[in-house]
């Protein structure tokens, strides 16, 4: 028996997510659902999927057999392509003040806002920040999220941004999930920087970017393009420098005003994230590009603003991903299926569109092509649910959680009582 090869099943339903386009609207009838299915795994990757009995007969005793008793559904591991889980502190008071009617400025003047998290994060050691990041990554893993993007952006000094990205790198070495780091040094102009926005961005590009490459801390650069952060005009040289050095770029775009999505398309960003303020013009622009539109419904809930126009984006032909935006201020929920299911209700998204948005389309937003579908050659990242109908996952809006999570062909989380 080759212990590097496994056959697991049978699954009542197995969703491969193959034969679906990277862009545009999707219907549930387009989902490939294999009944009584098995997954043949070799060296951490999917070898084949198909009828469990047929695979069992073909493979015989040459593989490790993991035979399930009960009714289970399998689908690809989820990908959360936008999070801020490397942070210190807590902003519960911000939430209370916002719900009581306080403005952003009033919350900031009372000691809240992004700067509050910056101060708390700077107070953390690298080891403390690593542990906090790992705790949150583990929470997401138990929800079935096997790939997690993690941004810096609460350091806002060269040394502090490096501390955060080093902590993320160390957390990735200890996490069963894959953590994909992103540099968000352009989150806001730090209050303790004595200079202009342009001077700050030049400093970061000149002093931070080379170290990021030298230590292989990230190949992704993000920025908050907004009136309260950095204007499109201010950020262009920063992004151009990043692109010249070979970084992928992504944009916090159109959260409160439109300009970021235009910049994302012009510069060839891999994704434009937020888009709550996008109008027909921006929707058409994104649909005609290869930029993935990333919706962050938990941020809409946290702030109490409009949702990303997901239905219009899909109908126009855009690629839509959905992420948690887990952060201590606007999106503390940290629940992917819950927030995606809520967006589906508000924007009338099909199950196929939801699941695509947190699997292979989310992978595209991270410029990853080796995950998000259960097909030959892809990473054997998948979730197992104790149900006979995949529709229950979104129908129950997060109440139904995976009973087992597999990463790279290994079981990394199991709810023993529910699997037996």
C-alpha cells in the first residue's frame, strides 16, 4: 500500500467546481455534482474524482482506503482572499459608538478608528502577533477556509510593517492553512509621520519594498485608495514602483467614493476589493477587464452601508469573489459562509455564484491557479459536511459547519463526534 495515495468516500454529493467560467453569472444547473463519489489523492493533490465503487475496484489495495459511513457532501476548500487578521487590540467601542450615531471623525477623536489598532499592534511583539494571527487562522480553518490572505497595514512604519509581515510568515509555517501575505503599508497616512502622503509613500517604496523581496515576505502590494486615505493621484507612483519590482497589486477600491476601481483596471491589478460605491460606469469597467471584483459583505454589515453590487457585476460579466475582510473595526465577524449567504440574500446570488466566489474565483483574486476545484492536479484541499444536500450549506447561513477539513491531502481538522 502506498501511504502517499488515499481514496476517500463515498460522498452523497461531490462538487468539483469544474467547467465553470472565471467570469460572469452562474446557474446552479451548471454545477457538476457527482453522486456516490470518491476522491483519489496522490502526493497531496487530486488524482481523480469519480464513482467511489469504481475507483475502489480500480485501485484495489494499492492505496489507503478511508471509507465513510453516513451521508456527506464534499466540495473544495474555501479561499478567503481579503483579511486583516494580523492585528492587536479590540475596537468594540467603535462599533458601539457607530451604532449610537457617532461619525467616523468623532470615533477617531475619541481614540478609535484605524489609528487605535495601529497603536495596539505596535505594542505587540512579533511573537504575540504571530500567535494572534494563528488563532484567527485556526478559526477560519475550522470553517473550511484552507487558504487565507493576510494583510499588514497596522504598523505604518518600515520596522512595524516588517514586524507584521515577519509574524505572518512565521504563522504560515505553523498553520495548516496557507497564509498569503499582502503588504498594506499604504493603509492610511500615519499620524506620527512628519511629512506629506507622497513623502510617506516614497519612503515605503524605497525602504520597505526591497526588504520584502529580500526576505521573501510577500509578492503582493495593496493600498487604500480613498479620500480618507490616499488619492488615486498620490498612489500611482507607489503602485508603479511595486509593479516595476514585480509585485502583484490589489486595491481597496470604491468603498465610499469611486476612483479606486479605475486605477485597478488601468494598472492591471489582480483584484479590486470593496466596491460598495461602484456605479454602472465602474461595473462595466471591471466587467471588461481581468480584475476580480471582491465583495466584503461583513464590512457593509459592520458599517451599515450598501452592499457591493454583486448581481450587477456578475450580470455585466465580471468575476466576483467574496471574502470576510476580517478586521477589528468594520468587519469583526470573521465568518465566510455567514457573510456570503447574507450577500446572496441581498443581491440574489445563486449557490453556484456563492461557491465560485469563495473557491476558484477567490483563488484568481490571489493569482493562484492550483486550488479552488476538485479536479486532477489541483491541491487536495476540501471540506466535508454531514448533510445529504450541498444547498444546506448556504441555506443554513453558516450554522452548518464542516465536520472535517482536508489540506494538501491530509485531514487537518475533524469533528470526531459528527464524523462517526
